């Protein structure tokens, strides 16, 4: 099926820095088709007050193929080499798909959403780097069983 044809493209990742906001390193993984068309990205951005945030986008017709798990896993593996603490909190503003973040990834409601000056203030969901990394490992195993 199509997912098997996607496997070679899932290996073509690029990790870069955020050039628009040089005060914040942004670790981003992109997935491109062989013609260079970007179909997905995932990023983790360390920010002020220890607030780290995540962003993800996968074009709709490529969802459900394990691309998110592969991107998240690769990004976490790169960041893990920097010796990031497993309990480092990661936040997301849920203008994004809450079914993915809560239903699949298991993120929790941020108790400090409306607490001025608190870590993660303004972000609706929270989890930890360790949880995201472990989820990506489990999700990749599930993906392999499903498509092999």
C-alpha cells in the first residue's frame, strides 16, 4: 500500500535552527517527497522561563501513516543527545488537533494556563520530554507491526 512507498521518504529528515528567532534554538524535522514538496514538519522550541513548546503539521492525505511518530522520534533522539532532562515540560497551544495531542500522545491540561508568570502560561496542554520520547518509541513499534 501507499505507506510502504512512503518509507524511503521518511528517512529524509533535516534538523535546523530557527533563523527568524535566533534567541531560541528550534529543533525542526521536515519530511519532503522526492520532488522536494514538504508534507510534514515537527518542531520543539526551548523558550523563556524554561517553557518549551511543540508544533506539528502533516498534510491530511499523509496522516495515519506513522509520519508523526517518525518525526517526533527523530527530533527527540537529536535533542536527547543534548542531555535534556526527561522531566522537561513541553507545551502546546491547542489551535492544533486536540485528538492527536490528548488522544494519541496523552498530553494533559496545563494547570498553569492562566497563571501569570508561570512556566507554560498561555499554553493549554502539557507533557514531558520523556513522555513524548517514550510515546514515539511505542508508536513506531505499532507502526511497524501495522505495515509490515
